[in-house]
């Protein structure tokens, strides 16, 4: 690693650490104001308390990380410009990309960490933290898992769990599985003392299998030797523990893989519910990229604050930051009300502001703000045109959105051609 790279890393990671600790401390303090007395009365162990706050914070981490990166980038670039270090680096023949590469690498590492939190940590502990808070930090009530029902509409199986189960839903007690035919009548019913998910298969302990014929009349088992086993695997049961967990927990705390698999395995969802869940899955998938986008927008803002006025650079960065999340919220509303398809609505803010960030690094703030206004106008034209085509003219929704996107794409291509000509 070059000396310059190590220097930029050090100058950037110190304020980034301070910002992250500060934001996390603010969230923890706000939560402590309302829960300190109950946590103290429950006498939770230190490890459980830390795990609770980590689970409580995990759904908000993809907002905290970009905010911390923005402030750290602003301070680092402002400090470099204030001491004329950027000028000295550029005079030595070092390109701006070489200078800011450590910042982008750190933002990429933070994006990977945010993706891990959203995909692995949050599904495991956010729901547990929510339940612990709802039970007033009574560990006995939380550990006493209640029964539930899981319906697999694709394979027409209904699971009923009356006994205890572990938090991952990979070990279930007092299980009953009803397998239905295509016409909705029962084909088979299985009751077992315990069901465990091992090596990608469900293993039932002491299963009792009952087969049904026409009009749900009980019939003799076609495989009596297999049905008499005390421990039996059911490889045809393709349900996974995360599928069961998602249907019986808050969908906001599930992983992207869980959401997409839930869409594939549940065919009885309404079209609106499917669009909502598809948008949630894609928006969660691209949420970590906000770390890179915000950092890219903050680099020129920090440089302008060092060269000209701190106020102008900070206000510009904050305006971009809130505009990005404002556009994200607007696209979410339009996706959930049917004005935009879910996947383009989830991708549009990240793609648009990534282009703005690259444009901002190459040009000034005024040109970037004009380009951002063009983005908003084109988005409004696209939504209004698609709504008119689908509503008044009765054109198919997919065709209406395809036709409506033609005008903004042509306009964007024309603007790009004109800017290249300049």
C-alpha cells in the first residue's frame, strides 16, 4: 500500500469512526430513555443487553452508514483543501481518482458490511429484539415460543406446530403436516413428536402417516414399511426454516432471499401484495449501494467547502443526501400505489444519483443541480404518461410503462449528446 493511500485512509477512517460511534450512541440513548427502567428491573446480562441493542439498531443501519460516510467525507476533503493538500497532490501529478480511491474503497467495504447486516444479522436478531421489547424484557416469555401455522400454497402443504421451536425454526416440536391434492382435498396427514431440518431435508421423529383417498376417506398405506420407521426423512418437503420464519414474523426484518423465495412459494398473494413485496426485496438489495452513492456526492462537496465556503459545500451535500432519500420515498409511494413498476422504482434513485455523483465530480454544483432537476422532471413525465396510457386509454400496464419510458430515454440521450458536445 502506498504512503499516500495509507495517509488518506487514516485521515478518513478516524472521522468515520467518530461519526459511526456518535450516531449509534444517539440511537442507543433515545432507546435507553424509554427502556432503561425495564432493562434494569429485568436484570438482563450484559451480553443479552448488547445483543438487544444490536438487533434494535440493525434495521436502521443502512441509513446510519451513509450519513456517517457523508460527514466523514466532507470533513476529510475539507481538511485536505483547507491545508492545500489537494493542490500539492495534483501538482505532483497525482490524479484526483488516486486521492479519493481509499474513500471509495472504504465506502465499498461499508456497503458490504451493510449488506451482511441486512441479509444475515437483521433477520436473526431484529425480530427477537422487537419481541423482547414487547414482552418488557422478560426472557422467560421470549424463550417460551408459541405455536404457529405455516401455509405453502405452491406445494399445497399446511404445517401446524403446537410445541416449542428454536428461533431459527429448524427444530419444531409437536408437528402436524397436511398435504392436499390439487382440488383442495387431503392426500396425506403426518403427525410427529419433532421435526428437524438437517442437511437440507426435514427429518420427522416418530411420525404417524395417514393417507386419504376419494372424498378424504382414510385408506391403507401404500408404503407400510416406510411409514413405520421411527425416524424418517421427507425430501419432498422443500420448505426451508427461513420460509416458515418469514411467514410468522415481520416481513420488514427478513432477508432479500427470504422475500424472493416467499414470492415463489406463495401463489395466492394478490397482485398488490406481490408488487409491494417485490419492491421491498429490490430496495433492500440496492440499499447498501447508498454508501457508495453518498460518498461519491460528498467528495466534490467537501472540496468546494475547502476552496470556497464551508456553508455552501455542506448545504450542497445535505441537499443531495435528502434529495436521494426523498426520491427513494417518492418511488416507494408510487410503486405501492401502482404508478410505477416495483423493480424500476427500487433501482431508479440509486442509478440516478450515481450518475449525478459522477457528473458532480466532473463539473460544478450548479450544473449538477440542473441535471437533478432534469431527472425529477423526466420521472414526473414518465409517471404521468404511464398513468394516462393505462388509465384513460386502457393499455396494458406493462405496455403503458414501456411506451411512457420512451420519451424520458430520448430526452436523456439528447441531453447527454449536448453535454458531450460542450
